[in-house]
């Protein structure tokens, strides 16, 4: 979404001031994309491919000295004179930028421009920061559909103390509490240093973070205390087998637990339900789609979407995954006036033959997700611990979910304990062992009957042989899906 306006602006600047030096960089310039962008747009003098912290200063030194930048790793540059120029592309470096060299942003000029802007009242400013690069999961198990990180998958992170110092400085200087981290995945060490520092600071932060979806309840609670209000946990699916096809390293039951715990700790979750993976079947989706109505009180996906073929993803780099036929996505033909051979090097998204489910299964999934989204706002399924009766635990579950009978389930004794034990997800044999260890004598077959009834009434989600309880302990405040416009004045810092 940045290429076209950036190229248009660069072309006009070059037309007005031919002596101006134009340099492009960023993720859209990684690998062959950067060289294609350079050789097809003569008004672009240089393209920095890959990370720029080392390459860009080296380029500036060559520009000062008026020497050829032939030794700058990854750089694209023009050799020769006008009329006979040739686009050169230096070999990209394998060296990654050390975390200590990832700079803290300087927003002073941005702040001055914002304050002087006639549209200030319509702008909702946020501070964008970076704590880590790469993906520690992708280094071991690259999710098959993901093209993020391009040629720099190696995970590096600033220390928690350094990241907090940078954020604390920016919040104090600019008096803005909304903080967006651009990390593809949170450094798990931040649960020991950065997040506790943020939680103890007293700042009423509103942070965004991308995380892995298998966080436990203590980690999710810490995110909430630290000021995270929006997380992107990469849930992607609730089907075990499809998650295995993605190489996500998480189960459907664990993803449901994450949704439930985010509801418990008032964290907004953003995610999409993805499908279209080679090898997936109708049987992978039918039992999950059947149970989606029971999840209506949990935060729904943004939609159900067929995966796209992204450059740098395993689906793209290895035709053995089943996407051997590919061509630049159709939209690019309406954007660039270039032959397909050049588009193939320039673009990030590709059109390919559909894989996985289709037809009625695809339609059922889309309808179920749409119904989930429509019914979520007014839905709740909440636990309440009632007074024990004759020394026996009593648990009430108030069901106010869209599409379900309005009722309150009353569970006593081992049944109340069973629902609590299933908060962490258990198989039936494991649950029976735990309840027996708790001192409950459960007649043969009675536990199976109770689990079946709990599934039928939507109190548990079944993921293969694993069951996970669905009620939450609270209902967070929810914003009206169609709220009236609100003031966007910059928030004052207090804390």
C-alpha cells in the first residue's frame, strides 16, 4: 500500500529537482522486489534491500565522497551515464542488525508537524516502537503461509530494560499513551523484565502486541496489567489438523483457552480464521463449525479468509507444498504498467490454484463466522461461585449467548469441580484422574454422560479428545460496534 504513492511522490520530486537523490527501502524492497523496483523506475537512484541501519549510512558516505557504492551490501544503484545506465544489485548481506543497534525513534519533527496541522483534531496519534525483529518460532517452524520477515528471520530483541526506557521517554516527552509495537512476536523474556516494568510504572498505557497464541493465563494477566489492550495472537484456526498443516505449534483447544482468558482480562483480540491449506479436508472443519455457535461470547475472528500466496513463505519457496502454479496477483496488473516477468520479481502476493476446502464447507465456515460476529456483542456465558450447600461446592453458569436459551446452569460437587478443571483443557481420562485425586468417587460412565451433556449445552468445546470449558469469570466492557464519533484530543499522561 506504500509503493504507489511513494513512487508517485518520488517521480514528481525528481521532475521538479533532477539533482535530488531518491532512496527507497523497507520490507517491499527485500530480495528481488527491491531490484525490480529500481530497474523499472529510473527516477529512483538507490534501493536499500534488507535492513538499513548499516547499509544506509554506508551509502551516505559514498554520496558525500562521490564514489561508486559497489561495496554496500544489498544496495541497488545505477552505473554509467544517462542514456546508458545499468541497474546494479549488490549481493545482500547475511549480517543482521544487532538489537542494541536498533534505534529508538525520534518523533520531535513529527510532533511539531502534528501540532501545526490544520487537521489535528481528526488525528488519533500513537507512538510506534520496536523491541524485536525476526521470529523465534519461525526460526524453528516457519508457518507455511507466512511471508513476514523476508530474508531476516533471525530473532533479536532489545533488553526489557532498554525497551522500557525508550517507551517511558517517549510517553513523557510526547504525552501520548497509545503505543504500537511492530514486533512480529513478543520476546518471551519480556514477561520477566519489560512487562513487569510497564505494569509497575503507573502509566495508563494502551499497548498493541503480537504474541503467540499458547500463552498461559498468568502471562495474559500480566499483559493486561502492563497496559496491553490489543493483542494479535495468531490464532488462525481452531482445528488441530489444520494448525498442524500450518506448522503453528498449538492446538485448537489452546486457542479457545486464549480467547477465553483474553475475555477474562479485558484484552481485545484481533485474528482471522484462515483456510485453504493443501491436505485439509471436510472432516477437519465439520466438528469445529458445528461448535462455533457455542463460542459466540468469545471474541470472533475478523472473518474467514482463504490464504494468499506470499513471497518468502514456505508455500511460495517450496512448490512441494502444492502451489506450483503462480502468477502476480491480478490487482497488480491494474497498478503497474509492466510485463509479467517484471511483476513476478516486484510483487509480494501471487494468484495460485485454490487448495483445501471449497464449496459448501467453505460457505458453512463463512456463514458460521459471520453469525459469530453478528451475535457476539450481546452474548455472555459467565461463571459465579454460589454459597456452598451442606459443604458441597455450587457453581452457577449464566448463559446469555445469542442463539441459546436464556438459562442458568447449576453445578454441584464433582460437576462444579470438573468444569473448573477443564479450564486448562483435559482429556476425559485425565479429568477422571484429577477428580479422583480430589476425593470424588464418580460412578463408571457418569463422567462421560456429563461431558456429553456439557458439550450439548455449549459449556465445553471439544477438540479431538480434549475438552476445554467455555464460561468466563467476567464480562468486559464492550464498545458498541457502531459507536458515535468521539473526541480525538491527545490524552494527558497521569500516573
